C-alpha cells in the first residue's frame, strides 16, 4: 500500500526529470554527440536537486547572484538564437564560440559575487522594517512617540 511519503518521493523525482529534460536543448546547443547529451542529462537528474538548494542558499548570501544568473541566461538565449539562425537562415550570421561563452559566464559570475561581497544589501529598503522597529516588535514595546521622546 502506498504511503504519503511515496507520493512525495514521486513528485520530487518527477520534478528532477522535468528539469533534466528541460536542459536537453542547452546540451544540444553545445554538442551533437548523443553520448554527451545522455550522460549530461543523467548527471543532471542525479545532482540538480542538490544544486538548487545550494543556489537558493547562495542567493541569500550573494544578493547580486540572481541578477548575474539572469544575465547569463539571457546571454545563453542570445547564443542559441544566433546558432539556430546561423544554421537555418544564413551562414553569414555570426556564432559565439564556446571559449567566449565560458569566459562571459565566468566573468559575470565573478563580478556578481565580488559586488555582493563589496556592497552588502542595504537595510531599510522597500518592504523591510528599520532595525529599531524590529527590536520593538520583538520585545513587545511600542515604538517611541513624538520623534523618539519618552512619554510619561
């Protein structure tokens, strides 16, 4: 008889499979070798969940990493469009070589990490309370009135 845990495991593995199948176009953009495509997707199924949790933790620590990853995904989309256009439309459309792609990805990741370390996230941005308001809420006291003057 099936238990709720079985349903959870099936859902998690189905998500892994969907993400692995989703990566097939990216692998095909790099290589036409069937062995490379199959093995990379097998490793994607095995390690994607762990990588997701690692990236989720890093997004809290490196606040510019999300922007960097968005730039990398945009760059890869442009590269795939150029490659498909080169093959299907005209050979005069330029292709981005793999070493250039690797360099762009490495530079964008490095810059986003360095910027995150050099510029800590600002406190009191939209949607966040000031630190004093959080302290007052934690200890149960009301915030001071009259510009900070104590009431008697």
